[in-house]
């Protein structure tokens, strides 16, 4: 910013603490610097001095003095036109509160070691008619394709976040695995513990009494199988641990195809299949922030369709949503 800005509080920000408003709009401005600006009277609310803990109301005017940081919801000049087109082409659901993408395999959700191109850094491309950039509600691994949910405002983000934390959100994944799990339907209850170095982190099954281990539970069902060679399965995680589905399937001896990290060479059974992770976030059902329920389905990517043809499987033969609809 080159001068003083007067920003009107939106309806979505009604009742928000002033310091949290600044954190949302100016994430690089630390709390100490904000307190200093408040003490000097450089930040004002409807022309009056304000405190960090003050609650703001819809329509109020926040005076923001010249800052070196740009607002978080300002369009980023770093997004390439082709990336804007890509992200907008991934949208499979859009309403005033929620956006859903069908994320392709290989595109990271957030940045990290040696990861500069990611969805979180390109969210300005998905503002559309909203007053702010959307917010991530959950995560998918870089190599996992499928449904990625975004909230279009702060209120929706809080409501959707509660649904995931309370396990109201029912997630169903499709996967191809080596071999055929026995029995054909069951539950994997195995605690997981993080291991490895930063940048190459993985999880491993651990003693649940280990204080660093986290409870992890996955339901599975076999939808089709090619003899004993491979199976097409539906997976539904009851918990949301890092790499949970990948680690659990490998732990029972049926690694997901293409998953070198957890399956090694056992995860590759044919040169006719693409050497990428065959795991897809197929469906998501949860309460909508404003009305009723929300049920989303994402079509599988090209490499998953190729595997369906290769094994001559019919994805519609059994509805995995029905399989898990009555889960307790």
C-alpha cells in the first residue's frame, strides 16, 4: 500500500476481533506491530481509536495506515494465465459458501520443500464473485486426485472445519491395490506415527501406547478384483491422518498401485499401467454451512480410467456411498 486505506467490514466479518481481521487481511503484519499502530492511533475504527480485542461490525470502516504488506485478498500478479484457466477448469461445485475442485494427481495443495507451485498459492484465481479468496478446508496428498473442498468465506470455513473435526464428513476414496484384501470388507484399526526426515516424511504403524502415535481407522470394501492379482477398492477413513490410506493398505499387505513410498516395487504390477498413485478422492458427503447437506462426486483421472479398462472393472457395479451410508 502506498497510502492510507479505508476498508469497509463485510457481512462475513461481522463480530470478528480486530486483530483477527488484520491477520486475515495482512498476514505478514505481526501482533506486536499491530499493537504499536493501535497505540499510536494509526489504526482506527469508524474514526475512533481501537483495541486489538475490539469486535468489528458489518459496515464499519477500518483505517489502515501505509504498510509494506499487501492485503491477503489482493489478486496476485504471480499467477500465470494458464494456471488461472487450470484451476477454474477444476471446479465441480460452486455456491455462495462452498467451492469444490477435482484436483489432478501431481498438483500440490500447499507449498513445502521444493514446492513453489501449489493450489494454496493460486487461490486468487478462484475468487469469482466472492468478497475474499477461498480458504482450504482440508488437504489431499500431492499425488492423490479428487475432491478438494474450499470455503468461500470465514463463516463457511468454520462450519466446514467443524464437520471434518467432528467426523460428520463422510469421505470415500477409490483405489487400486495389489492382491485382494481378505475379508472383502473390513476395518483397519492401526495407530500411525510420523517417521523420516523433513521433506521425505512418511508414517508407519505404531504401538497405540506410544505417546507419539495417533489413532487411525479406515473402512474398506472390495468392489472388484482380477483373480488374486489386483483389486479395485473403496476406502473410507474415519480419521484424517497423514498418508493414512496409503500406510494402512500397505500394512495389510495390499499397497496402492503406484505408491513407491509405501509399497516399493510391490506397488507396480504392469508396464501397461501408469506409474503414478492410483488413489482418488471419489466422494464427500457433509452438512452444508447454510442449508441441508452437500454431496459431491469427482470423476476419476485418466490413469484411473486406464486401470479400469485394463482390469475390465465396472466402477458402477456397486455404489461405495451405499456401502458406507449406515456406518456407525
